[in-house]
C-alpha cells in the first residue's frame, strides 16, 4: 500500500515538472515572437523613413524648360535642365542646367552651363560646379568659375569664387570672383588678377575692369601693376590697355628693370606693341641708370627689339669717374651687350678743372672711351 502511494506521488511530481517546463517554453517562445515582430516593424519603419528621405522632393520634371520675359514682354532668358526638383522649404534644384541670355535686340547674348543650379525664391539662379559663360556675339566674355549667381531682375552675373577668364589673346585668373553687367558688356575681375598674354608676357594687378561694349576691348586697373616680358619688368601705379590697338598705358610712377644692368625711372609710360612693334615712350622726366652712369633727361623713347633708346630734351650724364656731361637728344645703344652714348648736339664736358665744349660725342662706357668732335679724344681710367 505504501509502495502504491509512493508511485502516485511520483507521477504527480513529474506531471507538475512537465507542466512548468512547457509553460516556460511557451513563455520564451511568445517573447521571441514579440521581439521578432517588434524588430521587423521597427525595420519597416526605418526603411520607410529611408525611402522618404531619398525621395524628399515634392515635384520632379524631366527635360525642364522655362522662359522669362521683361516688362515689355521681350524674352530675357531661357532656362533648360535635364531634371528639375522642387523641395519643401529649400530652393528648387536644376541638374545640368543651360541658360540662354538674350540682349535688347532679342538675339542670343550669352550661354551659361554648369553641373547644378538652385532657383532661389527671388528668381535668381545660383550655378554650382564648373560654370561656363560663353559669349555668342564674338565680342563678349568667356569664363569659368565654381559658383555663379545670375540675378533675375538685371541679368547681372556675380561670383565670389576664383574666376578663369579667356579672350583671344589672353588668359586671366582672379582670386576673389567677379561682377558682370551683361547689358553694358562690362566685367570687374575682383582681387589679385593675373593676365597671361601671348608670347609668355604676364601682368599682375588687382580688381581689373574689362570693357567690351561697342566692340571695344579695354582692360584697366587703378591698382599697382607689374608687367613682365622675358627679362624686362615694368612696375606702375595703375594700368590701361587697349587690346585691339595693342597699346598699354602704365600710369603714375613707372620703374623698368632690364635684367640686372639697367633701371629706368619715369612717369606715365606708353608701351606700343601694335604692328609687331615693341616700343615704349614717356614725355616725362626720366632717370636712366646703369652700373657705369646715371643719365637724366626730359623724355625717353626706346625700341625693345633693337635696344636703341632716345633720351630727349636736356640731358645730363654723370660718370662714375666724377665727370659731368651736359648735352641734348642723346642716343643710347645697348645692342649686342654694348653701352654706347652718342649725340650730334652741343656737348659741355667737365671733370675737375677740365672744362671742354664740343659739337657731338661718342662715348663707349664699357671701354671708357669718349670721343668729342673737334679732335679731342681721351681715355679715362
């Protein structure tokens, strides 16, 4: 009897253990299911958010086109783009935009291309990434920059990033941007500006103004300017260039360095490169300084090809030996490494107690040989 009672108790205990174990498994399985479905729902929500963010625009137009007219219903500009995207609370985006700007005659004036652009709330267009501006008239402006604003009301173009400008004879780079008045065909290149001309001639200046109105091509800067041509370097207070006439005006105080052997100081120098010339002149007082002599004149004219200079008006020549020569209209021959001074005008020569007058002079500064007409020849060590 006791044995039967023990067996019944063992069956009850085993049954209780099995029930408790089954309930534990069931609870774990339910929690796993809840976690699984919760994670799945969370993933779906995140995926939906991702999809919503990737397509956040409210409007998309492929092969976008738009025309803008002025108050007289004349077309001002025509805008094209591969794709147009409109967003909430942010500017619309144009991909690979192309803008055609028309002039008052309703003919095409400029074409603008870039990788991307924003249409701002006021109607201005901000171009981003390799912006190209090309003139269709043949007289306008061609340039490239990384960011550009096209003003809707005026069609003016503004950039605050580095600008590379191209013309038939020159390439320019301005480090602070530009402002262009399309109606007047005038552009201001801002900041430090480098102009690379043909034949490796380089001009460095600041805030260069380019005027191409009425068929002109004028460059000007009111800031200090340097012009380098091979071994010659010109410095001035400002510059004006007529690129069509090929004439440069170096304004204010001008210094010319010809290598290390010659320095010329003058004012308001004109550099004439027309018809393949290389000539400069100034009608102002001039200092002509070499290692051997100091020459002062009232004006100068020099041919850079022949290396012949004319010092006009009253001329005073001071030798390192202490002599003083006074004459007029002196010719300086620097060709083939020479330094020869000659004139057929009256000459007054003084050295210490010597005081000589003559008509005409030939002075070889390198060999220290001077020949005064009238039979006087001297050699000075």
